[in-house]
């Protein structure tokens, strides 16, 4: 799995290749920092890389954290500040619990 899988996942064009690759590398670094030495199944890591990479990719279209579209009730949609927000529930079941 590599940045081209993220490209397909987010449906980006060839013009965005450099940006998608940066998002992929950042996603992998963020996930590695969070899980440290935890033993995460490879298929779970692949899913998490895609989820975090997608969050990073789509931030470009959300200036000041507000998506360019509104919700059904007309209110603006705020994106999560933490790109790992969707990864925590997936990863936490594999993390060691202390205390």
C-alpha cells in the first residue's frame, strides 16, 4: 500500500499527486507516533492510513476548519481539528491499557 492507494481513495487528480503523497507520509508518521510499539494488524493499519490521509487531504478544502458546504439545516460544517479522530476508535482496541 502506498500514496497511490490514498489517491484512489480520495478520488484526486494527477495534478494533486505531490499533495496526496505528502498527506500519505504525514498520515503514516502521525499513526506511528500514536501507536508506538503496539502490535496492530497490517490490514487495520492500512485502513487507518487511508482514513487519516483522507482527513489530511480534505482539510485543504476547509479553510479555517469550515467545509465549503453546509449541512441540511443550513449551518456550516466544522471538520475535526485532529486528523486521527476517526482512527482512535479503530486503534484503541489494540493499544495496551495501563492503570
